[in-house]
C-alpha cells in the first residue's frame, strides 16, 4: 500500500464511494496511510466489478477493492479472454478481504 500512496506505481486510484475503506480513509490520522489513500483517491459510484474494463484498460493506476470482487473479475475475465489481464498485489493491506487490482503488464 505504501508503494501506491507514495506514487511509486502511479497516482490516483479508485475507491468505492460509501465503502468501509472510504470511511476509514476519511478518518485517517494526518500522514497515515489511510489519510494518503483519501488524498489520492477518486471516489466512484458503483463497484470495482462495474469498473473492471477501465481497470483493464489502464485508465487507473489501481483500484482498491474487496478480495471477493477481485477474484470474480479475474475469473470472469480469464473465462472470456483465456488470458490474464489484471495484476493483483500480493500483499493484503488490511486483515480483511480487501486487495488491489492493476492492469496486467507484459513480461
């Protein structure tokens, strides 16, 4: 998460409006990771699943989503495309089902 909020992998990311993450980010202590998430976030209506094509196209450096939604995006996309078009961060940043999805990059 520090790589995301530091700008090391781009700037700006989606956070679902009204989500628990929005509430946590808005109430983050100054200088905290949550405060930095809030400062760089675009709060979007809808879910990460609704925005999956924009994520795949690279219109956002990242989207902070719940793990279940990311797994659904990966599964549906691979079933339709027969290739992986997303990258999911290996580290979870909360002891919950939240994760971060990125556009896949050719190796």
